[in-house]
C-alpha cells in the first residue's frame, strides 16, 4: 500500500525537531494502518473469489518460488534495457537506477523480516 507524506523542503528544514519527529511518527503509524487495511482486504477478496469460483485454484508462492520467478524474469536485463536509459536521460549522472534497486531490495528485506 502506498502512503505519501509531502511537505515543502524549506518548511521541513525550518521545523523544530520535535515536530519533525511527530510527523515522521504519524506517517509511520498511518503507513502501518493502511498496510493492515490492505492485507485484511486482500484476504477478504481472496475468500470472495474462492467462494464465488470454487473450481478456481489460487496458488500462493513461497519465498523460494518467488526467488526463482524473479531469477527467470531476468529483471536485471529489463532494468538495463528499459529503466536505466530512461532514468539516466532524466537524472543524468545520479545513478537513479542503482538507487531505486537498492531501495526496492531494502523494502523486500524489510517485508521478509516482518514475515518471520
């Protein structure tokens, strides 16, 4: 689930640290709340599908199966061919592709840690 908190950088930099902390805490709580809502709705939707279409089989991949799927998808080649050139054109010299992939890896690791 996506949750954005946007604030003007000049205003953010002028805020007292206690207000920055409060905003960050509220954003973190809102993110968790929305994630919980999303997960509950997803489970509810799956139950609805299973009830409405009893012959339909829903397969939930294990982490290992997802890893194989990612490997077979060869996302590195897709990034190199499609994403990196576009990002370099719009943000030259900033290695945005690497930054985005690093952030995606961090999110994946955080999600995996949360499951355990």
